[in-house]
């Protein structure tokens, strides 16, 4: 894959930071507490694999963890550093580095952590299953491995791949138009379905839920979804079974319900 074909996640996250507010940060904290089933991360070490905007690193810091954030994209590293500058200037318990989830030498030098977090990252590396293999080694015995991976929808996933490839063939100035058309098509379908159920068809409630779940912005999420390459997907058994064989027990699971989006897995390393 050429640099031109790889989605510039850092550019999208940089734009997202202009929307960041306390409500989004609280939403990110609550999403961590909900799936981890904890109220605090005091005394825990937290590795944010592919930190993106830095929002979840910030959430972990606010919950009391000592955090190491890394990302392959220099812009993402800059975004995470900007959040640290805003909220934890000089904080020695939050370290930020450039790094890749596929760089075995780099990962081997990190040590192990109480919680390794890779939400929506490993399926964008270009080698999903190697990314899982390498980053799972970073979890301490008894520690938590929290990952989110795109659900494999078969033919629908292949169609999404073609949309993403088409996004990168367009001139940059036309890409927002494609995102708008794709988002409008799906948001209209969702609105019609809500109308049939006798609900308010406007998407405001869905957008607010997205904001509260992970602090996300609906528009930046659509940009990521339409342009995000590399793009890989996995069935539940392709993630759960290999990790079970490596001594991980599934503690919590939130699926995409057979649709598009991420299946979220929380594993504990037993052996």
C-alpha cells in the first residue's frame, strides 16, 4: 500500500480535537468503566495502542492510570501530545511515543501492562492478526486486553472495501462529498426505520449516544469509516479462539449485532 492509499487518520483526529469538550471526555471515561466494569484505574498501567486523538489515553489518566500512548501516524502522536499539553502538562505518568503495533522490536522494549487497549486500531495496520499476536504479548498475567475489531459481514465488508478504495482514488477536494453522500444515504435509511417504529426520525439521539459512548463526533466517524485504509475484518471466532489458546479468557463482549462496525472484546490473561 502506497502512502497515498493509506488514510491520514491523524488529519481526521486533528479536526476532531476542535470539537472536544468535557462531555466527550466524560463519555470516553464512561465507556472505559462500562466495558471494563471498573470505577477506577488507580495504580494500573495502561498501554494505548494507536492512540489516535489521545482521547482514551486522557480518559485513562483521569481514571488514575499511568499511561503510555503510541501511534504510527506522526499527526496522531501530535494530537495526543496536544491533549497532554492541555490537561496534564508536565505529567510524568503519561508518556507518548511514535511506534507501530507491527514493530516487534519496538513492542518488545515496552514491557508488560495491566491493561492493553487497542480500540479500532489493529484492523488498520495492514496485518490484523499479526497485530493481535504481537500486542497480546504486552499484557501482564491477570491483566486485561481490550480490543475492538471490525465485524466480518462477508459481501458487505467487501463492498465497504471498494468504497474506501474509491475514496482514495478521488481528488482530495471531492472526498468530503463522497463522505456526505454515503452518510446521507445511511442516515436516511436509519431515519426511515425509526419512522416506521413510530420514533423521532431525526438522528440527533444516535449522534448524542455516539458522543456519550466514546466521545466521538458523528462526522469524523463517517470520514474515518469511508476512508479508513488499510481495512480488515474478522469473525468472532477468529479473534476469540486463538486468544483462548494463548491463555486469555473472554470477560466481556459487545458485538456489532451482525452489522457493520466493531465487535468489542475484553479478555483477561489467565496463564
